[in-house]
């Protein structure tokens, strides 16, 4: 009996000294279904989900991801129905409602084209270029005097139109382009023939957002940031990206 009581007391002391052993607080983030960053249809829910899950784990939190339409993710997180959002851009309006992590990824929208020679944005402007249907980038292209902009229903369709010579270039995020090349048998045959114009047409870092409605929001973000830096320094992020057939991209030091 004495030994049993002593064991209970010792265990209680250990749990008091290391509360993360006792339990890890659950964090629920809303996410748009967005291949290849995060999607319930991807292995392990995608590379961004894996990175965030591991960083939160190191910070002492269990991450739950709920996939909902973007509008619901944004309004629900603002209201505190979710603890935050997995992957979002930074805007002045959103800063009123959220704490921002360090940038965890980046959307680099580049023109990809088929051919051996180098080309320029000026050349692309005079040709037929593709953009995903309904994207805000369509208006951006028109405002920047692109001659002929064709909307397509999918990135796969647009890239195959470039391969078939029906368009000169397709505007697509670098990571998404890499994913398409690795996962489409037709496109894979032409992967080495594609090139991208530099610099990107647009570039937007992605962040983890935690709602200011959460009483520990600032603390959660600080803990996540520390864990994310640790993962970057020990090579964990690069290994995760490689596991998905992608490469780690440098992101600007915003949101630190």
C-alpha cells in the first residue's frame, strides 16, 4: 500500500513538472481543401498539414484540421468557432482578428512555358496565357495589359494546353506546378521541357493564423514559431517536403 501511494505521489510530481506529459491541449484549425498544401484526399493531409502538426506537437499541442469552404473558415475563426486557420495570406483587415505565425510557405505564381529558349514577361504579354477560372489573377493580368487571357477549369487542363501549343504559358504556383508534374503521367513526360519566368508575377507568403478570440492566442503562436524555427534548423521541414516530392522554399521573415 505504501509503495503504491508513493508511486502515485511521484507520478503526480512528474506531471506537475512536465504538464505536457499529462495532456496536450487541442488546437483546431480550419483549412480550405487545397492540393497539394492541405487536403483530406492527400497522404497525411498534405505537406503543410504535416509541417503544422509536427510543429504544434513540439510546442505541446495536438492539431485537429477541419476542412471547410474558405468563407466559413475565415468567418468561423474570426468568431472563435475554430482556433484559427491553416494557411492564409496576411492582410491589414485580418490582423484585427488574428495572430500571425512566421511564414510557413509561399505562393509564387509564375508563368510556365514549354521550350528550350529563354523568354520574358514582355513576350508572354503578347501571347495567349492561361489562368484558373474565377481567380483574382485574371483581373491582375488584364490590368497589366496582357493581350489574351484564357480561363481554364483546372491547372491540369491549362498545362496540357501549353503542351499542345494552344497557349504560350500558364500562370501557376511553383509548388502546385511541381505537384502536377509529379502526379500526371502525361505532364510528367514533358516536365524537363518546362521553364518558368523569373521573377514571379505575384508572391504571397502563407501563415498559420490563430484567432484573437483564443485567450492564449499570442502564447500559442510564440510556441509554434519556436518549434517551426527548430524544425527548419534541424532539417525536418526539408525532409517533409522531400517526402512529398517537393523542395523547401525560402520564405521571407515576416510574421516573426
